[in-house]
C-alpha cells in the first residue's frame, strides 16, 4: 500500500529536544483534526499529495545522508502503511521520530521510534479529540507537546501536567507558543513563576526562514 506524501525536505529540526539537528522530514498528507492554529493547512486534505511506496521513501532517506528522520503531517499515523515503513527505517539504523496529534492509537508504533505527541489544549478546538489512553503507552524517550495560544491554554496545560504527574511518564514535556499569537516572554515568566518542569520551545525554523516558508 503506498503512502500519500505531501512533501519531503532536508532541514534543521526546529522543535523539541533535538532542535538544531539536521533532519530529513517526510510529511504525509491528510489529517482528521482541524486545529485552529494549524501551520500546515496544505497537508490536511486527503485528496492532495503524491503516492510513494516504501522503496521510494527508503531511497530518498539514503540519498539525503541524514541519520535522523521525522515523519510528520498532516497526521502520519492515520495512514496504515506508515507502520511498516517506520520499522524498516529503524532496521536501517536511522533515528526515527513521529509527530502525532494524539488522537490516534500509538500502540502500533514500533517501540524504537521516538513519539512526539501533542496534547490538544482548548485553544486548538480539538481538546475532546485527545486519546488519553495513549499516555499509558508512552516511553521515557518520547516527548509530550502542548501548543499554547493564550493564558487559558497555559493554565489548562499546567494543571494537566501536574494532575497527571507527566514528568513520571516521559522526560520531555514541551510548552510551545503559537507563533505570533502568544508572547514568548510572557510564557517564559509563567513557567518560571509556577516552577514547572517543562521545556519551553520556540519554532526555530520560523526564525531562520520566513514563518510561512514551506520545505524548511
């Protein structure tokens, strides 16, 4: 079964604990969520994209020279063919990560893969889509990400982190402000005041290139 690919590009990882590292991104097409702040709306519809099979994608990975590969979207876990591809990439010795919106069961993902999973805050409009059972499958090497659009989102995320003792589940808990919507300094000060054990993230690629640039 082919995968529907939105774009493939070699760039600098702009987010998470590996920010700043060269990375090959494979962006898959299609997502069942409609977050209000989504910055890749061109990857949402399932009607777009290009069909590619495992062999083509493995060849692109080898050609890139990168040893770090991230599957993103859209929502990569909505395409059944992604699961064997992830295992093949791991078999070939790549460091493999997947960005997921947190609404798809992650239990099928090869345990060698690093999961970067969103917890949708109220400001996204998708809070009710959170599949909270996924928290039971996270590994210490995985990452949880909260994208925040305002103070209300911050307080919701803060209480979620504390109420579920998320630091005991995985080491990396990331608070990321929506670019241009939430003041970076304000978020930093809230985190410090509340003594939260979280990583504040800025989307590095949006400062290196134009914020709406594709393929970076």
